């Protein structure tokens, strides 16, 4: 932990820091179970794991209010868990069961829960940004003091809708916090090979928008920045951009042979793993011992086991219902 994060831990206190650890462990163990189930062909289709990036979702989403909106990417299991969507509903969705949060229609990439204002899960790179603008514009027109958070990877910065969205958000003064989870690789292409200007904040500032970069492997740094930025967007009614410098330890998807990265690079980033880093910091302060960590691991394991059992016991949609929600029918 860097000195600034040590100060942040002092400000948060033992229990809030423990809550951050719980959230990251829930995501990590859920993702590990998803990979296992994919290998057993219980989960099919595409599966994009969040392992390594847990600090971003865990450190940011708890600072949102229930009425705030979230738009995520196809690597969104962690965002959904932290937002409060039950693990069973997420797992059932990944199984394709009717009890899933999207009734089994969306799978891993399209988790959705309108009651929790969680608007995806979006399989299109950059596709969530215009949606975030619409949600924020609706809140602004209705006079609601809400914030919309939009997650995306650095690959989306190369898409046209990114620049259109930055321009309109600034032009219309929309309350959106744009969160770029920069894990360096847009699928299999390193940012140095796809972006002529790799200073993403510099590019965003050209749209008259404040932007900053944060260590996305440090959950305490993420928490400090998130609380401050969400408050600023809410109070000012202006968009902001934050780049979380992070890294995925697993391949882009379960189909990806991961031949484009040097193994030494992956191991180097694993030494920055946010989960053991926080455990070590808590141990050094006397905030965590073996017994309490074991109790937490058991609690998380029980939740994931129950979620898996829920998905296994779920029901398949009748064939006659497969065209439901495909077209909007006028009366």
C-alpha cells in the first residue's frame, strides 16, 4: 500500500475496510466458480471474467445511492454483485434459467435489474455510453439529483460513440461519471498498438471535462476517488471521467488462448493483486486475523454454493415463450 492509501484506511476505519475486503472476495470467489462451471459446460456461450479488477467495482459502487444508475460492460458480474443483485439470480442467468435476473435471455454479458437501476451488461464495445447519456438526461429533465455511472474498457475509447458521448455529456452538462477500466488490452491488442495518444485523460479534457487517473489495483485509492468524484458530479451536475489503471489476470474470455501477453507481465501484475494487498494491510494494523478471514471465506463460499444450487434447480424457458421480448407488439 502506498502512503496515501494508508491515510485513506485511517479515515475509513476497520469495519469499512473489512467491507471492501468482503466485496472483493465475493467477486473473486464467484468468478472462480464461474470458470469452474464453464469448464463443466454448465455455463455456455461467452464468459468474461473480472479477476484482477475487483477493486474498481468494490471501491466505487458502494458510494452510489439506490436511485443512481449503472451501465456496465460485458465483464460485469462484479458490478452486479456489488450493486446488490443476488448471486443466485446472476448465476441462474449465466445458466440460461428463467430465474435469472434477465429471465435467462441475456446470459453472462447481459445482466439487468431495473429495480436496482442496473442497466446492463452490454456486449457492444462502447455501447453503454449513449445509454448512460439517456439515463442522465432523463434524470436532469425530471429534476432528480441522481448520478449515472458508466463503466467501459480502454478499447471503447477508440469507438466513435465514446467521442460523441463525451461531447454531448459536456455540452448538455449531464451528471455522468465515466469510468474507464483500463486493463491495457482491448481483447488481444495492447493500448500502445491501438491508440496514438495513450493519455486518456488528456483526450477527455479536450471535451472540457475534468479527468483523472487512479490506481485501480488499490481498493482504498479507488474508494477515496469514487466518493469524491460521485459527490462532485452530483453537486455540480457536470460529467467527469476517471481512468482506473487495472489488469485482468485471466484471458479476455474463456475462448481466448491468451497468446499475446508475456507471462512475466501477467505475473508482475499479479504481485499487485488487490485482494492479498488489502489482507496484508489489515493484518499489519491488527484488523484481521486468521480466524476472521476464515469466517469470511466460509461465508462467501456458502453464498456461492447456494447461488450455484439455485441455478441448478432453476427451470428452462418453455419453447413457446422464446419469441417473447424479441419484438415490441403494439395493441
